[in-house]
């Protein structure tokens, strides 16, 4: 199979503003495009749907094909067109193929050819409201994966939309065909909408057709590929099979994942179920609790993470099914989840399907994969359900408890050899209502995780891994550092600090969203080295503005300032080490990494202090209410505690066995700092 890979930006001819905007959107998303130099991909496709003899029989009977001339009865040029309409002859031809081979489907209306070249088909709500498109011809479909479009308020229901289209055919008259880059841009628009509206899509195939040739476009989570032009008159069997494949009543043929099926009532989805592997690796059917995934991506390329909420009929427990397409050479999330089974503060896996198919197989590559192609593997995990993301907290105590337990879970994972690398407000969730200490906050999403040892050599940090807003200063600067350090537990601990920082700047103590703090606004504006410098400056800054600190109780601010004081010298030391050659810094870096237990224990105790202080304040309020006295006024947050306070006593049985009883440790210090960094340069002058 000969191929040409292309990742260059496609030049999009200006036609109208809306179409240009749509093409720019999809082509920016489409990372890798492969131009096939032969028809090896197209010819064997759908060979099981119709034999040579059955197609020969159809061609002999068909009014759309001339056996003597060995060509389809399509206008050859504009002078042969009736009323300048090339769409109707093509529609009739495609319809005749469906009626002959899919008699039941066409008779029952489950597959229908529709001329849509003059019909606006509305795009998803994730796109601008004005966005719509006009495929030349569509295969309208009924079945367990399709539904009528949801009508807009005050409008009559549409008969078709991208939610009930099996595939699209783009038609141009011979001599009026578009350049291949323009063809690609247009059909990518349709493919993206099919992926969005049909969340169980595995791939999309689109035909571009003229009176003489066809080109097949294939889209999956690795990107796109397209065939060279294929003569439909010289190869009528290939043409018929491709039409049959794009309209097949078997939903897996047209690219749908049939392990997810819906009950359709009056044209709309009314219920559904998902089949996957259960605890004992047997097939298990879970009813869907929501008709749509509660999380999905709108991109064609990439992991395409999709999360479904399902019900375990045996336990009556809500579970989460997460599907994603990982890179072939990356470690699957299920590996880390398996190692985390039984660990408090970490999401718990129920079962997994680590290899449900590969994009290379969808393209017929077999063992020969083109250079530059990134093969992706369809994976699925079933995990326990928890609460909302941590930013949905409703009290200061709930916030501290959630962060504390997630940090403790992170510590336990590091001891088992796993580093998360993507700590963020989205990846820390609140525990279930009434959760015991240890599970009041849970760390989720191990897509970016890696195996890690504090006493061993680990690969250098990669600034592309993680959520920018929460990345450590060192990770952000790693792209420019002479000798970047490995991404370590200290970088993830720093990410927990930025989670707390983001929440303090963005919400009040009741979880009410406030105007975004100026610091966070700056962090959202920059990336890489500049954001790293901003965060280094933040670690040595003066106290937070009173407009922010006054929204929070003293206990929260004490934790914040003590956490920052803890990180400041460590961040300084790490940046110094980034300038030194690995051999020179080896011993110092090793000593810093081997202090991991001290680092975690100190930070966890900061949160324990804060939780205890909040509980004491709550108890004082209750006592005051019972005695009829006014509670003491809330203490003003300290601007910057010089030394962490001694934690209040609490029972050691309150936390999991893996967590040592509370006992005041000495403040851990960096292993050795030989020189001070100068203050970060004036950010206004950069």
C-alpha cells in the first residue's frame, strides 16, 4: 500500500464566511491525513455484503447501468443535464442499489436516499448557532443508534439531521470537481458532525462522486485517509459494494459500536443499554442512566474520551463506563487502575476491555502501517462513581477534606510506582455523600499517568502533559530548560497547590462563583516559560488581596500560606537543578526525591490542621447557639504564618490504616540549596 502523509495546513478557498469558518475549525482538528496512492483499501471493503455474481445479476437487470456500454447511465457533462440537475440521477442510481440489495431496509424505511444539496442540516450545539451544512446526498437511517433531530423551540421537528444519517455522498459534475484539499475540508465537516451526533461512532466514511469517478474518505480517531480517484464505470462492483457498505442495515458496517444500543420510541431515544465485560470477564449488560454520554469530546482526532453513566442491576449502584482511543505505544489507563485497586482516595476500577479494536485495522493496514501513522487502540474501563468535581464543594471543610484525601491517595499511588501527572480541578472529585475519611476526595483519570520510582531515573518532564493552569513551574519551563528534571511527585504536589489557589481565587467559602482573580486571569493568558515565571513569582509574592482572603475562613488561608511556604524553597531548588548537568546534580536530586514521604506527610498534616480548626470553629458556634450567646467573631486570616500551627488532636482510627497517626513532623526542607535564585524579572517587561 503506497501512501503520502500530509500534515500541512490546507489552503481553503474563500466561498462564504460561514463555510470558511467551518473548514478552518475541522482542518485544525484533523492532525494526520494520509493520501493513498492505490486502491488496495477500497477494493476489498464490504466484500462480504455482495458477491460478484449477485452484483453481475443486478447490473444486468438495472435500468441505471448499460451492460453493452459498460457504464452507469449518468450525464457525462453539463450539456446532458436535465434542468442542470445532477443530483437526481445520482440519487436514483444509489436508490436502485439499495432497493435491490436492501429490500427489507428500504421497504421498512430504515435506509433511505435523500437529496439534501439544497437543505441546511443544523450542526451540534457545541458549534456556533449559525453553523449548518448541505451534503449533496445522505443515507437517512432508522435503528437502535439513530434518532430524529431534537426540534428547536417553536419549530416543527426536522425529518432528518446528523443524528439519523448513516453516511453522506458529496456529488460534483465531471469537469466541475473540487481540488482534493477542498473535498477533504468539506467532507470532514460532515464526518465531525456524525461523530458528535452519534456518540457510538467508531469511524465515518464519505463518498465523493462525479459522473465518472469516486473517491472514498475514511475518518477515525487517528485522523483521515482518502483513496485516489477510482473509475466507477471500469469498477462497478467496487462502486456497488461501497454504496452498500455506507448504507448497510448492519450498524457495525457503517462505523457504529453496536455494544451500545437504544430503545427508539416515536423516532427518539427513550432508553438504552451498554454491553461490556463484567467483573468475571463475562459479558454484562448495563442499562444507561442517561441517553447521552455525560462527557465527550467534539474532536475527530485524539483519545475521544466518552463517559457513560450506567446502572449495575445486581448492586443497584451507579457506575461509569469510560471509552477512549489511546495511542498504541502508551500504557493503558486500566494498568494503573488495576494497580490502584483497594487504594483510598483513588478511583476504583470494576472491569476493563483493554483492546476493543485499532484504527489501523479499520483502515485495512494489517501488519504494514504507513510511516507517520499513529495507531490508536479502543479501550474501555468500568469504574465506580463518585461526586462532582472538587470545584462543586459547598463548604470550606468539604473542600479541605476532598483535597486532603486526594493527596493521601496520590501518596499511596507513588509508593506503588504510579505518578498521575494531570492533577486538576476536573480530576479531583468529591467523595460520595457520607464518605468515610480517606475517600472524601478521589483522584480520577489516569490517561496521563506513568510508572515512577522516587529512587530511580525517570524520563524528563514534558510541558505538553497535564493541564496548563495547574502544572508546576518546573514542568511549564521544561521546554526551555537546559536539563529539565523528571516530572516528580513534587510537581504533582505543586499542582494540588494550584488547585487550591484556583478555587480560592474563583469561589467563596460557600462554593459560589466569584469574578476571576487577576492572578488566574494572567495564568490563563500565558503558557510555557512565561507562565512558569508567573508561578515562580507567585510563590514568593506578598499576601493575597483582602478582596480574596476575606471570602475565606482563617483556617483555609492558613493552609494556603503554609502550603506556599513549603513549596517556595523546593521550587527554587528545582529550577537551579534544571541548569545543571544530570551527572552533577544526581546526588542532590536523589536526596530530594527520597524525601517524598516527608513531603507528603507534611502537606497532609497542613490539611489536617485546617480541618481540625474548622471543626473547632463549628463546635464553638454550636455551643454558642445552645447557650444563647453570640458566637465569637470570625478570626481575620493571618497574612502569612511564620511556622505551621500544631495540629489539633484527632483519633488515629479516623483515617485509613495506610495513613500514619497524626504526629507533628519537622518541616521538610530541600536536601541542599547552594545558592539563591534572583527574584523573577519584572513580568511587565517580558
